[in-house]
């Protein structure tokens, strides 16, 4: 059995370390690029979303590299992600890719016993005790949280250092070294060292623009899908808060005791769940003004219905609360310069407004 999975941010690094510790061979497809996107476009329904096209492109490449088992995260509720595995299987069979599927649904949907049963399929050929797997899984989970904290630190620090781009390059070096780590312990050491280096960066006396980055989960986590928007904002010297990460998803999906924004979700603009994480998008945007943020950037792939609903709600909030928002919709077309221009203009408008130089509404 050779296991693979679609790319999602740093997930391949965490899964790779976990499988090395257990002794299981995995096939990691090449990082997302125009190549696998073109492969995904060729076999996907025309109007399906960008995440689908990228993920199925990953799986096509992994099959060519010898993978035969696909691990696929799913979700409960009215979001197409919950149907991806079935759609992938139908399309890939026609392409000659006969994967065995291990679908990781939310324990709230399938129960803890079934969740453990599906996880056990990953390690069945190695005959590793499930207790040992869970111990190593918990260690990897802590590593996920550590990298999330480092990412959060870098995103915020970019607004205060003398050379904002140094944050971007420090994070790139960290990820390169993480890819070379052979054990979880080595990876933790890399993260600690990177955090120490960031603490030594010279700061400037400034009050930067502070933004909330929110929206559809795949677009938020996968850099290729959002044209590396976090690095663009770092280069502009903007401090950014982004709550939706892999660690957040683990808590939200698999830890029943931790419910993101349970109280904050109670806002007058979107009280019902409309699928995906649209409710969280509105909740965080609603709280951003009281928390002193200058604006909100919402990102989503074209055709994402939950975030389209959230976009319309943000329009009303912009009128009622004077909330400054920018919505960026990504599709399979290139043209990063256009996205950069819009982001630069939005940040420039917020700076002028903050300095009293902008008299528009």
C-alpha cells in the first residue's frame, strides 16, 4: 500500500514526518503548480471550483508516481468538500486510477469508533499498535500548532520590522529546513530556531495597517491557490491575523471540546449556518472593528456558494458599520499582477484613511 493525499498547505510535511515515525511509505505529489492544475482542469467539470481541480491534479500525479491509496479529508454540512472523494473516485476511475479510499469525515458525523477504524486502515500493513499511532499523532498535532504559532507571529511581525520582506524569507528558510527534517524532534528544533531569529530582527517605530484575512479554507491555507497573498501583504508591511489554519481545522473538525468562535458567531448579520465556514467569516469580520483592525480581506475560489453568501453580508456590514472590505475571487486563470494591484490599492486607501488623508466613505 502506497498512500497519497491532495496538497493543503504544510500538510505534506506533517504527514511525511508522521509516516516516517511509523515506518509507512507515502507518495507526495509535486507541489501545486500550473502543471497539475492543467491536468485537473482537463478532467474536471467545467464549473467546479479551483480546489477541486488542484486536488484531482495532485491525485493524478500521485497515481503516476505509484500511489494506490488516497487519504481524503471530508466535512459535514452543506459544503462540496464532503462530496469530493466520491467525485474524485468517479472521475479517476475513468482515467484508469483505481484508488482505494480512506475518507476522514468528522467524528461528529461518523462517530469516534468509525473514525479510529478508518485511521487504522492507514497502518494496517505495518501492524503498528493503535495506541502508538495515537501517541505519535498527538506529537505531530503539537508540531502543527507550533508552526501555526510561528506563522501567526511572522504575519503580525511583518508590520513592525524595519525590512518586512525579511519575515517572508525567514519563513521560507524555515519551511525548507522542515522539509529536510527526519524526525518530529528535529522539526520542533527548526521551528524554535526560526522563532528565535525573528525575535532578533530590528523593529521600526510604526503603527502598521492591521488586517483580517478570512474566507474559504482551502484558499486560505494553500499558497498556490491564493497567489501567495500572505507574502504580498508581508512585503507591504501589513500586520495580518488569519485564524483558519490546519491547526484550527483539526480542532474544529476532530476535537469536540474545542469549537471555534462559539460565542463570537452570535452576531446579527449571519445567525444560521449556510455551509463551509461562511459563518466564521462573518463572525470574525463583525468583531474586527472592536478589536482595532483597519479592514478585512476575504478570499474565495470562484463558485464557492457559502463565501458568496458571506460576501453579500459583508457588503451590508460595510454600509452599516463602515467596515472596509476587499473580496478577491480566484480562478484557474493566471494574472498575479492584477491581484497585487488590487491589494496595494486597498492597503494604500487604508493608510490614507488612517492618517486622515482620505475623505471618502
